[in-house]
C-alpha cells in the first residue's frame, strides 16, 4: 500500500494543501490572472479559549478574533473566472470540482462569496477558490463548460442565493418548487406567511 | 486489488445425468435445511404480548427522576427541536411541579437532553412503542405527581415556620435593641 | 450536453439496438414513489418504444432545509440532523460533521476515540453496502439476497444499539470525541461479527453477484468512462468502479487510517467493461471485505484511554474562520464547508453530499439505454434521496 500521503492532523492533511495553494497562486499570477493568496492561520491544537470554561473569558480579552482556516485563492476580478478555471484544470491538474457553493456572510455585506472546492487527483491536493459577487449585480460565469459537475451545485446555489450563473445550460430550480419566492439562504430572507394556503408559521 | 483471491471461473457444462444428479442433490440439501428449521424454536415473538429485550443504552421514551430535578431547564435548552416544556413554582428549596412534557411528535431520540443535566435525572428509557389515536396523546407528561406532595408540604411548612421564627426573632432582637437605645437615651 | 452523449464506438459485448420504425415518444414518470429510486426521487423518462431518448431528474421531494437549519441551531444541536441526510450511513455523517467542527476548533480527539470512530465508520460502511447490494438485487429482480444482506445488517444494528442506543440515527460521534465509551463486551461482539462476516460474504457473492442472471443484467450496462466520472465529480464506488484509483482514506488520510493496512478496490471489468453497473457493485462487495479487515486491525491496535477531548463542552464557540473537511462516505466524498463568526451558531453550513453529484451524472447515462436498464443504472448509483435533497 502506498504510504506516501501525509497525515498532519486527525482531520486530514493540511500542509500539502497549503503548499499547493502557494504554487497555484504563483502559477496563476505569472499567467497574468488577478488572484490573491490568503493564508490565514490554522487553529492550533487545543487553543485556549475554545473550551467551555475559557470561551467567555477569551472573548472578553480578545474582542477581535483573527480569521482562521485553510489557505484559499481569492479571485479579485470575477469576470475572469472561466479563464482561471480553465487554467486550473488544464495547467495545474485540478480535474475535479468537488463543490460549488455560495456564502452570504452578513446581511449588511454588499457581496456574496462564491466558493469552489477543487481536487487534483494526480497530485492529491485540494484548493479553495473564492470570488466575491456583488449583491447589486448578482451574476457570475457558470463553470459547467469547464467542469460538468458544477451543473447541479450551481442550480442549487442559484435558487438558494439568487446568483445568476450566466451560460448555465439548464437554469431551472433544483430543490425548491418553481414558484418559491425569495432565496432562503440569504441572510435577509423573510419567511413566507403561507404557501398555497398552507400556513408556514 | 483486494487481497482475497478471485472467485473461480464458472464450472464447465455438465452432462444430462450430471444435471439430474445436481437437481436431486440440491433439492435434498435445500429441503434438509428447511426441515431442520421445522423443529427448531421460532425466532419470532408474539408482539405486543411478548417483547424482545432492548439494550441498556436503548434510547426510548424518557423517564424523569422527579425528586432529583431542580427545574434548571438545561435539557429544554439543549433540545434541537424544542420538544421539552416544563413549568414549576419554587417554594424556597421545594418545587411545586405543574408539568414536564415531552412532545414525541417532534422528539428524535438523539439523547442530547440527557448530557447537560446537572443532576442526572432525565434518562432515555426502554419503552419504544408509541401508538395513539390522536396527535395530542403524543405529548407525554413525565412527572409522576403534580403540586406538592405531603412530605414536601411538611418541609415547606417547616421551612416557613423556621423563616417566620427567624423573622420574629430578628424583629424581637431589633425591638430589644430599640428599647435598649431608648433606655440609654 | 456535448460531452455526455453516448456517441462512441461499441465495446466488446455491447449490442446496438436500433429500431427501423420510430414510434411516438412516451413520457414515463419513474417515481416519486418507485421501489428502484430508493426514496422519493422522480425521474422523468422519455422513451421511444423500449429505448430511452431522454431523462430528467426532479429533486426536492425530501428537501428538509438542512443547511438552513444549520444556521439556526447550535453546533452540537445540528448533530442529529446529520444523521438524516444519508440515513444508511449515519455514523459516517456524524464523523464528517464532527471532523469539520474539530477543524474549526483546532482540536484532535484522543486516540481511543479515533480508533472507535474508525471501527464505527467501517462497520457502518459494511452496513450501508449490504443494503446497497441487497436492494440492488431487489431492483433487478433478485429477491432472496436482500434478506441475506439484511440478516447480517441486523447483527450490525445490534452492535450499534449496544454502543449508542439507536439503530438507524445514531448521533453518537460528536465534535470532541464520542458520546459514550464502548460498553463491556462490545469489542467481543464486533470481533465475533468480523469472523462471521467473511463466511457470509461468500454467500452474497455466489448467490447474487456472480450469478449469471445478475451479470447479464449489469455487465456492459450504464458504462461510465474514467473521464466522465472525473468531470462529473463522481466519488466513492462510482469513481472507483470506473477504474480511478482514488480513496480519501488512503490518499488524504484522516483519523488513524494511515496506520491501517487496506487495499483500495478498483473496478477492472471482471465481467464486462470497466465502469459498468457490475463494476460498481464489485467495488462495493470487495470494499466490505476491506472494511472488515480494517475493523479487525483497529480492534488489535485500540488503546485504552479517554474518549472525549477535555476542553470541549456542550456549547461550542469556534473562532471565526472556515473549514472544509471531506471524508470517504460509503457513497463517496461527504464534505462539510463550515463558516463560523465566533458565535455558538454556524454562519454557513454547506453539505456536499456524494449522492448529489453521483446522481447528476446518472440522468445523462440513461438516454440510449433500454427502459428496463433504467432501474439497473439508477440502482447502481446507489443514491439515498435524503442526501441528494438534504
């Protein structure tokens, strides 16, 4: 059995993905793509403040937390998403789109995040690609021409967040009924009072 | 590939009499198994008269040790579906229970209510059969008594008498002090 | 779409069924209540005689707003909801969610908890594959093997009941460790099962999988090429059945999988072409044996000790940040993408279900097949509708 894969943590390898993000950022920048590499600190083992007893105290001491998590690539110009996606697939070997979704972090924000989880089977690395979609002009290119896997994920994100994926071959709602009003995962979503005479309260 | 060896290739075609022999043999083997079960004890039980035993950790309908419960509502807060509701009135240390209800239309038997209990008084029981003719019957009352028990009443009365006595003593002491002060003046 | 039409040279053993006379197309609703769709999935089929000319999946009949619920309950309170996406592999769902929350928290659970988690996940994989292979037999007309499969599943459910008290929706593997330690005698029960299972496995193989009728129905049917499987984001037995050697347990090891010795089963066209319905079941069958091996090794290596991280209580407040963790579910990669803002409720909780991606490809496999193969193809994808709709 091949034991070449690394295991840094109980939830899977971390360092290999960070290196991959660095390499991908360098390659994309040298190809002239507008990407930024964000490398937030990962949580460390059993940090003070995560436990039930210390959480409150820690929060009082440090009201400003730093953002933590995996490294990710932030695409600053969302209009060049398709180009970046093709580059990632063809040049860097990210042949699998695992997940395409969106995040509405705060109702007060003026943009949504579009988040893509990519996987390179050959090099065994993951990559997170993010881009910001303004709520005022909520459209972004569909990635179906690059990865057909994006098809249903984008349909779901479209109905849940109201993002218009331009160039999507089949932009019907997927999970919600066709006459559903609103986009449920937006933070400013108002629950309906009734649906076809059925009270929702 | 898997460490297990590959299964053998399909057997060669048999002759006519080979097939007949195969049919007779397999029928005999099959019927042998059937007959063996004919004289064995049945595996099934006559539910609902008989019930199979459930495990110690089985998550069935809750039971509450009412005398231990301190009405802290930790279980109600931990419940993801808000199916626990309770009401009680405090008389000093004693609790006058009004109700402690679990709505089994919502409950998903996840056991998350059991862990936060500081007195370890709510448990998942072994009962699992929930049958009712009306939906309201799924809201079960877990308390075994409502209001104050006789023992509780005695204790409440004792506590109140003690309190009253203490109050009276305090009052008397204060009065005595006032008198003393008055005398001194 | 261009890259999914079935225009390709015929492989060996395949027949081109062509009709001289085109009849009027008939639209057939397969589902929402249909035994072969394993839940309330509706597939709208369009058939020209016996040949399918189009297929369209309609989802959402079992949509329970899991992601929206995740934004309104505590981190720990969400745990029972994870059971309900893929209810046949609830332990694995618990594990996937717990690992993602632990990544947000930055904690690693004690070693004994990791071993018990692996044992439970692998037993649950056997449990899930038993239902997958058993009901697949049911879909294409073999009734008896289903009962054989459920007979062993019953033993597994007893094992789960003994450790956690529930038989289907466990809510047992929690962020920070486990809900409870293994009770006395539990490991012996597991060991007895592993010894029994290898013998019983042979019965399914002889009775169902290597049966001529089964092979005729599945070999060369619904072939997914390697490129197609990768482009459509298939994972798990769907991907491995198409000959791609990829398993997150080996290639991105989590928990203690790097200390265990097991093989990744890859479809190799044992009875037909690589990537056909037979290969997907072949992968599931042999994966059960590998899981059995893993469980046995875990029982030997399992240390004594704590099962719960001491710092983690019942109310969790992960620091602001994000985490994606994907693990190998019986059906493929189950990923959780969690975004926290430092409060006790998630900001965004995204579930990437394996059945969801696998099913997206299935509707593109159907055009060009026989109507009777629709059940065989959809069944071989082994979807659980709880997960596609969430």
